[in-house]
């Protein structure tokens, strides 16, 4: 039921907590090393993945993924270290990505020049630019973890034992939103054809309209804060009984 940790074991278990952060079953750790001065346990949730950039013109990328929740840790302490740091914050949400830029409008064709029996033609209008792609949303932050610290002191009781712990159970920050892609520039107008026996030209076409910018995304929400509990018991039997009643 218990995992008794030395310094090297703490470093290895911090990796497994990142993987097991979303499991509802609590992880129980027994801290009973009188020579340990500083203990660091990483049970933080993994960050969400950032959205990949849009590649195609005017495309809208996928949203960032949500961060994982912080771990559920029950730490049973008998010999009190000088400092215990537990990080069980929720993972940050992945960032959204920008929308793809719209395609440029095609240029208009020039009008034909006048001939002996034909008039000069007007230039064609330029094509309109494509609308920019909509941006994607940021992922939501993960929930903070649940940390219970159970103090079952040996003969060296410390009434200020709670001051030895630094615990983070805050929710993860939401990922930032992406920005809408720029609209494509309107195409250039075609020139009018030359008139016969004159240096003037027929009217040119009109420039194409620029495409509108895509909508911006929405930032991910902050994850809910977790919970921290301090419990003081006289012996391990009380803790085992409490765990049995909790799980039954």
C-alpha cells in the first residue's frame, strides 16, 4: 500500500506521476527517513499540446488540447524533513493557432487593342482576395490535484509541522487563442486596350476586393483549483482505519 521513498526514488516517481495524473486512485507515499532534509515530489499535470499551424490558404487549424489534471497524492509523514515541496498543479492548456492567410486575387486580363475594324476593349476586373481562415481556440487548463498530508509523528513531535510544506494545487492556465488569418489582397486590374490611331486606351478594369480577416479564437479557461488537506494522527492504525472507511 505504501511507497517508501529515498531521494533517488522521488526523482523516478515524479515522472510516473505526470503520466498517472488523471487516475482517480490516490497515490500513497510514506516518508520515514530521518536523514532527509529536502524532498521534492512532482505530481503536476502535463501541459496540453499546441495546435499546429494552418498550412493551406484560408484554412482553420485545430484547437489546442486541454491540460491534464494534477495528481492525487496522500503523503504519510513520520520523520519530518526540513522542507517538502509538492507540485500538483494542473497542466496548462495548449495554445490555439492562427488561421491561414487568404489567397491573393488573380489579376485581370488586359483588354485587346483596337484593330482596323474593331474597337479597343476594356480591361478585366481583378479577382477578389480570399477570406482569411478562422483562428483556433486555446485548450482549457487542467484541474489542480488533491494533496493530503498526514502527520503521524514519532517521539520528535513538531507543533509547527505544517510550515515545512510548500504545496501547489492551483488549476492550470488556459491556452492562448490564435488570431484570424489575413484576407488575401485583391487582384490588380487589367489595362484597357489601345485605341486605333490614338495613344489613349480604353478604360481599365477595377481592382479586386481584399478578403476579410478570419475570426480570432477564444482563450482556454483557467482550470479549477485543487484541494489541500492537513491531517494529524497519533498512530498509523488511525490512518489505516480512515483509509478503509474512505474506500468502503
